[in-house]
C-alpha cells in the first residue's frame, strides 16, 4: 500500500495533514476495447488497495485510461516490460500522466498510527470489540498518544462508537477493569451476541472477554440435555445462558452485584427463566448452598408430581442426586475455592451409587507462569483439596496466552470420593500432602499447617488477571 505522509510528533489529530498526491502513468484506450487491453496488460496494472486500475478519461467520453504500476514513472514507459511496451506501440495507444489524490480516509488504522508515533514504534492498534466498544490495552510508552489512537480507531472501524483503555489491573473482588474513554460516546452499556444468545451489560462494571467465546462453546458442548450444572463464577452468564438454552438446569452465581443484575437481565432476555437459579454469594458459600438447594428443589418438584400424599406412596422424597458439572471460571483464584468441595457430600456416601460416575466433574480455570504448567497447576490443586490426583484422573486444556509469560488453562477432573466424603483414607493423604509442603513437618501442628496453607493462598492472590 502507498504509505501516508509521516507526521511524527503530532499531538492533536489533524486529518487534513494526511493528504498525498500520487502521479502515475496511464495508457489511453478506446472504451469499447477496455476488456481486451486489461487482459493483455494485466501484469502491469497499478493494483493498489482501494484504487481502480481503469479510470475515466477527463478529455473524452470515448476513451478510458489504464493505470500502470508505480515502478513506471516516465512517459517513455521505462521499467515496463518489453512485451507490454511493444503492444502499446503497435496499437498506437497514447501515454499520459494521471494524478491521484489520497486523503485520510484512504489509509487504515495501522497506517495512520505508525505515521504519528515515533519512528520504529510498533502500532498499538489491536483491540477487543465488545458490542459498540473497542477495548485497547495500551502500554505506558503509548499513553502520550492515547487520545489520537482512540480517535483513529473510532474513525476507521465500522460500528465502533466508543474506544476505552484499561487503566489498572482487574479488580480483585468483582473482576472488572478500571478504564477511561479515549474517543466517542461515554456509553458502557454493551450488547453482544454469542453462542446464539444475547447479552447486555455495563462493560465498566462487570467482567467480559470476547476472546473466550470458543472456550465457552467448548465446555457447553460437553453438557447433555437434562444435566445439572453449577456455575460458581458466572459473571453475566456466558456459560450459564447457552447451557440453559441447551436444556440443562443451571445454578449460576456471581459475587459482583452488577454481574448479578445483568445475569438476571440476560436470563429474561434469552427466555431461560425456568432453567436458571441465580445467586449473589461468595463462591464457597454458593457451592454449599447450591448443593443443599438442589436437593430441596428436586424434593419440591417430586411432591408436585405426586397424585397421592407422600406417606401413602413411597414415604420418601425424590432420589438424591448431585450436579453433573461445576464450572469455576475465575483463573486468578479459582483453585483457592476448591477447599469448598472437601466433605461437600459427607454423610451422603450411601446415597451415591457409583462415585466414579455420579460425583460431579469440576472444570477449574487457572493462570500459570510456570515452565512446567501441568505439574505446577496439579500441585496447587492437590495442596488445596489435600488429595493426590493421578495422571489418569484429570485433563488439562490450554485456553489462551494471556501475556508473554502467562497462560490460561482449564483443569477438568471428577470430584473424588476421598475429597467428597472425607473418608478415612483421605485423612492420611491430606496429612502427607500438607506435611510435604512444610520445612520441618515433624515439629508443626495441624493448626500451623493450616496457617501455612493460608499464607500460600495469600501469596497467590497477589497475582492479578490480565
């Protein structure tokens, strides 16, 4: 592409300074023979993005001008192939100079931004689109030009009405970024279509990442119609809504009041009110409450279906069941919440016929900076659930690269009976796992081991989410 004028040092975007006049050599041909001559000269044409190879002749309606490539800059057709030159001479075609004026609208985002930034700078023009919002994540060295960068994106990208820049790391409690408007409307209410669902939310108050679209689809495809799904960190519903549309019963939770508000709105928007039970709780509290509520709701449903009083039919309530899947999409700290599964089904062992099938699958998302990510993640999970998973008990799926030295994974494993029921065998494994993390395991009490685990958790919470 023909580059724009260089405007290094520009501090306020001036579109009028991005004008350029290009002189090209053209061959005048009869209008009626345009197709014939284009075929013969096709290797010599201008062939520049957004520019035509054939233009009207300003001197006659009976002829047109075929534009030659930019290497041909003289009327004697120097740098044109001998075959093309012979053809033009044989046909007696006229050779003329033609002028093309290029304006700001001709160039793309990268072209303009590179022309503005200091020489040698990379163009920070990449962004994530969330509805009408373009979300950029500018490095510090580009901040002096942030408003111009935002304006160029707004000018050049169709359907973008607002450009925002992340100003801080993700909020550790409610999972949203602090951001500033660089260009366009100060309107953060985004509407997005994903997985045949509609989502509406305030992008400045909730967490949403369009790059996780394929991951949402991947997990939802695992679920079967009629499954019971527990979404611990549901956000505004990118997992929960399509899962409910598939015919599953979903218990969905988020601690952020704004996420909960838009989760409720999206449930109604997608007409899945009878498929989703929404909560606004801490993740640990929700896991325990959801398990209890599932039993209560099934019992209530069972009683409404009875044609006779309960004591004259079977004298029992609905058959006990567990969730089929738990989704834990909070990569920065989800592993720390796995302790909620310890003893989650204690005293229910007799009601679960086959623990290898009936206990739920857990899909836990996490970040790692380790050069041996599989080992590092499994060790962290084992230390929290105090159970040593073997290699055939889990699957690890790479989700995406978050930063040059930071990756996101999903670890899927079935809740073991040792953890779910807190069986005697698991007590010994718990002691072994905790003791192995301490410097002098023979001299530390059980309570001191618990404090050690808390310090590990605190250290890990320091890592933010990009």
